[in-house]
């Protein structure tokens, strides 16, 4: 049996694993990563974020072309197959894998292929012949769609968020069970293709962690586009047939569609790690509990990314990985969930950072609101993408920016301007920055000046 010794061993090469490995390597540690799959990048690169966002862009590009009056006047008719729409993702994935491979090579971090299994707190086994020892170990194994018992995922008409990307033909209708981020994103994509969508939500409203005004805007746009929203529903059983799938709900309703997408929760990839060997136990969804420095109950073993649950964002996972590696180097992490923006790729996009009106009201913080409606911006009018708004929440007395909420085209990009100002020390983190700064015209960034003036005028 061969045995290898490292300062830091990282399990998984997704964003969390990459962040930890690169930070530890830059800090002078001897690092190795273990990857269960043939290619690096994790679920984010191969069957999650990258392929789904590539598919979304393809759909959106086709939709814009179909709605372009010049294209219509030329008599061009576009009707791509689902396979054609997702074809572009293959080259993007290949580029991502190649680029990330060079990161490990440049930093002298070997990638060991195999499934890691704990022997003790410092020892991992990838096969019967290989053991890898690490002074510190970082678990970054990610997550997978939760599959409840009684649902036949082997049936060709039943999908989860991993397998839906293998769909070859375009259905006429789809039922999506679960209206979280993934469910809402796919509901938007399929509806943009002209497919009839039933979005079944187990809660009373969509994406409850968002600001209420953004939730209302998303719900309105979805209904306006033709998505059927069904709130407060729970499934009792799912019956797949040769000609479709019937979703039976506890309320007595039956929804029959061509295919069904299960998008209700995820499970951490921990079942094969043998966590009992280190005194760590995952919860019923396979998630690992950590402290604010991302340490598990076994102090030299850390966990980051989707395997620890919320917020389950690729961007957050990367920073969590870096924070864990910094703690190994002796630097205490100051990472806060409130510093992480969310990006939701519905149509239009949603992105926010900071507090919502609901949270500020509950905390009895005296705040005010500044709005900018995209339909009033010259750039939005020029591009024909006028649906959306930017919303600034700020303290009535200090004018400190407390929250930035954006709904509309390029929201996930626009939010970073507000994020940059919120991170500045007082008094630079106030509404006055946007009032006194000159923005290019016409741009979408101008929304910040408009929203700031709108909010400032509410104070008097």
C-alpha cells in the first residue's frame, strides 16, 4: 500500500475545493486534491451552474431574435431543438475544465482521482492500495438533487436538475415540483421556449428569502408570461406513463404534463465519506455542521460549499474554501452571509445584497426606500429591455446603504456597484455617493443615481 503525506488535502474540485486548494497552495502549504470524477470542476461545471446558464443564454438569445422586428420582417423562422440549444455548453465546459486544470498544475497541486473515505482524522483512502494523509482536510464534495423514495427517476419522463440537461426533445408541457431557485430558473427557461409550465410551490410565495417587492414582481412576470403558479401544495404521488406524467397533490388536484422536473431540495454528498471514523455526523439531508471558521466537530477537518447547506452558491463556496484555508494558516475568517450577493437567473434576473424591508421592519431600523424603474432609463428603452427596477434601502438618519435589490436584465452584474459602496467604511457607504457621482449616459448603472435621488426626496 502506498501512502502520501500533505499539509492540506481537499476533497472535491468544485468552487469550494478550488478556493481552498489555491489559497493553501499560495500560502506555501503542500496540497493535494481528491476528485471522484474523471474531470475536475464538480457539479457546478458539469451539470449545474455552467451548463444551465449556458442553456439559459441560448434560449434567451433565440427569444430575443424571434422578437426582433427586423428578423421577423426578413421572414426568418427559428425553431431550434433542445439538443441544439444545449450544444454550446459542451465547448464552455471543456474550456472551464482546461483552464481550471492549469490552476492546479501551476500551483503544483496534484489531482488524485478516486472516492475519498476517512480512515481517521488525518487519513483518507481512495482505494485499497492508496492512502493519503493530511494535517488538515477540507471536505468540498458538493450536493446532488434530493430524490425521495417512491419517485421513479429512471422513467424517461421524470427528471431532476441534473438529468434535465439530457433532455433531447422539446416537450409541450412540464410540471416543476419545487419553486426554489432551481425551480424558478427552469420555469422561466421552459416558458421562454413556449412550453406550458406548471410551477408547484410547497410554500405560500416564491423565494421567501427575497424582498417582498421583488417576490411580487417575479410572481407577476411569471404569471404574465403564462406560468401557472400553484402555492401551498404537497405531492402525494407521481405516476409516470408512456404519454406523460400525472402529479397527484394532497389537495386533491392532479396535474398531467408531458414531463416532470423534481426540483425540491438537495442532499450533501457525504454518504460515502465514512464520517463516523472522525466523529462527525451529517444530518438527514447529508449536510455537515460547521462553526464560523468552517471547522467540523473534528477540528482539523473543515467543510465548505453546498455540503454545509445555505447559501449553496458557487460564489460563496469559493470564498468559504479560501476562508477555511486562511484559518489553517492562522488567519481568522470574517466572512459574513450578509456580504454575499445572490444571483437568480430567472427572466428577468434577480440579484440582491444586504437587508430586505421585512428584516429592517422587524429590527425596527428607521429606513427609507429609493426606486428606479428601468422603463424610465434611456439605455433600457434603447435595448428594448425595460422590465425591471433597482431598489435601494438606506438609513433615514445616516443615509447608510442597508440593502440593494435588483430585478431586471443584468441584475446580477448591476448589484455589484451597490455591493462595492456598502463595503466601504462610513461615511463613504451612504446614499450621497450615488447622488454625487457622474455615471455614463445612457447606461443601466444610471439607475443608482435615479434611485438615490428618488429616496433622498422622500426624506423631506
